[in-house]
C-alpha cells in the first residue's frame, strides 16, 4: 500500500475496518496514539474513521497500517470512491444483516415454541437442534468470524462475548440431546433468540447509519454537475470538477451557480435559500459574490470562479457535518474508559460465576447457565454503541433539515435549550408571498390596475410577481396577453397591456420610466415600507403602489 499525501498542518483521515463495538475503537485509538510520530488520534466507531495528527517526517501511513493490522484491524486512507459506490456498499451491508434476520427470527421462534411445550419429546429436541444449527453457524457467522480474528491476536471484544455465550448454550444443549437424560435441560432457544435479537440490532444500526450518510449525500447533490465554461468567448459545457480558479463561467436563468465566484458581468436575482434560509432571491451585480449550488432566477450572469472543489461553501458545510459526526460527546469519554476494560472484566465475572456454582454450589449446570447470562447481558455494550451512533444520526438528521450541529458536545448540550432565536423571517417562512392590499391613485380603477399588473408579472419568476398573479386569479380575473415583455434585472418588469405600457417593480424602475408618485401614493408606499411592513415583506418587495405583501409561516 502506498503512502498518502499528507498536509503537514492538518490531520489525516483514515478508514478503519474490522471494528464491531466501542471497545474496538478504543483499542485502535490506543494503538495509533502510542505510535511514534503520532501527536494525537481519535477513532469514531459510528463513522469507522480515524483522525490522526502526525509528524510526516517521523511516521508514514504504511507504518500505522502495519501497527493496526497487528492489533487485528484494517486501516487505509480515505478512498476517492463515488457517492454511488458508498451508497451501494451501505445497501449491501443492510441487505446482509436483513437476510440473516429473516432466517434467524422464524427459526428462533419455532425453537422457542418447541422448548416451551414439546422438549420432553425426542423428536422436538432433535428438531430444535437442527433448526438452531443454521442460526448459530450461518446467521451468527459474522459474530463468530470476528471473535476468531480477535482470538488469533489474543484479544476479545463484544463479539467474543456473543460467541462464547451462544456457543456455550448451543454445545451444552447438543450434548444433553445426544448423551443426557431424557428430561435434561436444553438452551437452544437461548442461543437462537439471542443471535436473532443481536442481528436485528445490527440491522437497525446499519439502517440508521445509512440514513445519516444519505443526508450528507443529499447536501452534495444540491451542487451543479456541469458548468458553462467561457473559452475564447465561446461557451463550453464541462463537468464542474474541471472548473479551475479564475475561470469565467456563464450562468443562465434557472441554472445553479456551479462554484463560488464573483459576478463580473450581468445582473440577476439569485435564490440563496439553500445557504442562508432566506427565500427571497438576492439581487446580484458586478462585484457581488455568489455561492455554488445557489439558483440564478432571472438574468444571465458571468462569474469568475474564486473557490472550487472542496473549498466551496457547500463543500465546507459538508466537511463541518462530517467532522461533527466524528466528534465525541462528553458522555462518550466515560464509554471509552469503560469499554477499554469492559470485555476482560465481563469474562472474569462469567468465569467466577461458573466456578462458584461448580465448586461451592456443586451444580455446574446452573453455573453454566449463569455464566452464559453474564456474557449475553453484557454483550450489547449499549453505551459504547449508542453514543457514537446517536451523534451520527443526530447530526445527519439535522443536516437534512437545514440545521448544522457543530459537534457531539453541542448536541449533548442541546437538551438544555429552552429558547431559540431566529435572525430573520425568511428562516421561518414558506417563501410564498400572498397579496393583501391594492392601493391606487385618484381616478384609477383598482380591478383594472391589478389585472394589468398581473398580466405583466405573469412572465416573471419573482415571488412578488407570483403573489400579484395569484391574487388576480383568486379574484376571478382573466389575465390578458402582453407584448414587448422585458425584465429589468434588479428593478422589475415592463410590458404592453391593452395598448398601455405598464411598469411593475421597484421605485428605481418608476424613476427610470419618468413616473412620479402622487402625494397619496407616496404616503401609502411609506406606510407599506414602515418597520412593521419590513418585518413582513422583503426589502423593496412592494410592487409600485399596487401591492402589499406578507409572508405566511408554515
């Protein structure tokens, strides 16, 4: 395996394989932390990732791989596999656990019924034995395989407890069936159902991790896949990963901005809701910044790329979420300390239990049953498994809902939150304005004004325009056709309706058209744009003396 190119100033992220519980993560972390040249190491069981701060002059990745391999685990640099490959791998793991669940549960239930009601019959005992074999050795094979790997390196983990407990119950029961008295005790149901329950838990765990990973992939899917690269004055459609710093890109209406950049030509309104939560498009002109994955709604923009690849705002958001999923909550420090000595202590207690019943109680059968109970009850290691998985799922769920969680500590502290403060209405609203008022000057027909405004706005993509059109249609009006439609980026729209040129937009558009507001309309506009209105409408969102708008909350 070759070495990984490392940043001397930043940590190296590696993939860990072979971990099945929190104690595994603790063991790998100790191996890495104690290696010469490693300044710090953190291993997250839920994400299967290790973050290592090292001195590249003193240690190479291949040295860490060899050290971790001696401990019975795998270590490799993060591969550049596609999101599709990752999703297929997750689906494969979930399907593997599901197949074993579908075999273990029906057979386990049958064995339970036989054990409860028919175990005095020879045929029932042999049937229970036969049905438990595939559960123990096929459905439970992942546990047995990992336990054997740990045994070869003289180590133990949760799978060791599972394997020892279920195998002890199985072989003891098999001996009783073959050589024991006719009415001797059997524990096939214990072996089969314990494996069935643990398999179901592993399936749920894999499903939860898959959902969390899907939230990350969904964020990445927000980005554009192609870009219109300008080369020698001509547009060339290229994959977005071929865009370099300084390249000129053209973004047409309805297209996503491919990368972070600066507008060098054109004017438009850009929907930045995926980044800011504000539903109203933001006007852009030369010199303004635009972010990748935001949506150009109106005019044509020429953008110079200022950040590409992992340096874009969207990629940084994804990176923050992944880092948050890899962090540890304060309570996990307790779980790590416990898991480091958990398995050896459990094995010692189980052994002492068996010896106590055998020597002091003169009943090795009860001693074996009690020892198996100790092993099985301890094996889930709920704190070591649940804590990292909860962080993984919690941060992933938050990301899918537009909430970025900084890390495990923040997630743990969130239970104390009793007040949430939002900085603007756009974070809370649906982004769909509605028409509330139409104000007209002296001698102007209100219905006719609304009909004209709706006709012009019918060809606009602006949310205020949609509100005007929806309001006219709600009033039962027929919207006439227009000619000469034109969109003035950042100002409004104009067109000819019934032989009259109608301007709909901001006050700047009125000024450029030579339109002057009467005193009554001027006062109405001031009232509509007062403090209360600004809280309810977007800045400049009131159409020329005709529209008062409001944002509905979800």
